[in-house]
C-alpha cells in the first residue's frame, strides 16, 4: 500500500478549502464564522498542528498524531458538507422515480421495510443508534490507529475519505433526490427517520439563491444517491482492520449502519450500493497509486527518540 505523507494530506485539505471558498462565492453563499467562535478556535488549532514539533516521547507523539488525524477528518467533513450545498445550487430536478425503479428492479420494497421497522420500537432504537454511530466511529478508528502506531493507515483512510467525498459530490450533481421517505410514504408519518426531510428545503433554497448565510455547525446531509453513510461504513471497516481490538467491533457496527441506512437515512437501496461502490473505487484508487508509485517503505509511527 502506498505511503500517504502528512504534507500531502494537508496540501489536499488546503486545496479543498480554496476550492470550497471559490464555490461558495460563486453560488452566492457566505459563512457566518463570527457567530461560532468555538469553531474558529478549533480551526486555528487544526491548521496550526502541522507546525507543531514532534513530542519527545512515544505516547506524546501518538497523542499529537491522534488530535491531528481527528482535526483533518473534521475539516474534510465540513468542507464536504459545504460542497454539497454548492453542488445543490447548480443542480436541477429530482431523480427519485429512477432510483425507486432501480429498487423495484432489485426486488426491494422500501415501504414494506419502513413499516417493518416503524412498527417495532426496539428496532427503531437499534437502527437509529447504528445509523448515528457515524458521528463517533471515525473518532474511535482514528484514535485507535494513532495510539496503535498505525499513523500510515490513518493517512490512507483520510486520503480515501477525501477522494470518496469528491466522487460523491460528482454523483450528487447528476442524481439529486428528495429521498425515499418523501417519495414512498410522505412526510406526515408516525416514525420520522433519523435523517429527516430537512434536506429538501435546503436544496430548494440553494437552487433559488435564498440560502444566503450558511452556519457550518448546522449543516444538513442533503445527498440521497450515493449514500455517504454506506461509503463511510466501508471505509471505517477497511481503516480499522489493522487494529485487532477494533477490527471486528467496527465491522459489526458499520455493517449494522449499512443495514439501517435505507430506513433511518431515508435512502433507496440503490443509494446504499452506490455508496459501497464509491468506497470501493476510493480504496482501489489508492491501491492503483501504490502500483504505479515508486516502491518504498510505508511510514509507521515508530518510537521517537528524545533527539527527534
């Protein structure tokens, strides 16, 4: 597997920040950062991490790496979410009929699956917990990789995550959708999935040029196809695999998240397969890069001498 360098990742993030800023300006959006001073402080700390000197001890070095990996992931996630708003502003129409037809062709009855979950309170709780685990699992995986001395896999995970975000944004441009919950059973339901339907208003407002100021602490997930929950689940399983203590728990949790995604995410089943395919493409791209890159040793987080 190719070694992804720390400077390369930060360069990717800075380039993504510049592209996002340009896209926001073109789409007529602005960000009210002054209303979120804590976010500004977090951003300053994150961007200053590359300038920090390596801590002298092994534990300190791994803790520093852990905070940096999590900061990188947070920045990429925010930039990706802002990117969806930019893409939404330039999109048109909805592809729900085509996505629903794909489900039917596969023999999947979304409404039946929804009612099966909605009629079982215990299943609602379990599926919602699995679906919302996406907010904690990346932190656990990145912390485990850093503390376990697998900085190299942490960088590879983030590179795949960034690539998957880019591919997802491209697909979203061609397949905007209102979502399976709205298409199949409407929005006046006893059990509203965790993802809700707020994304529809966001898409409409972005297209109409009425979104204006975007609060980066209150961003909606507005992509239906492909499911980025499914993409992230596959990447988390792959990313955690080298850490023995995380391998099977993360596999079980993220498989559960994939299973919960159609109903709790309001996704068509084809969205899930699309998300899995995006993750596969991102990982395959990294392997391809390894094949064409100059052979070299993979960087690991080795014990650091006091002189480093």
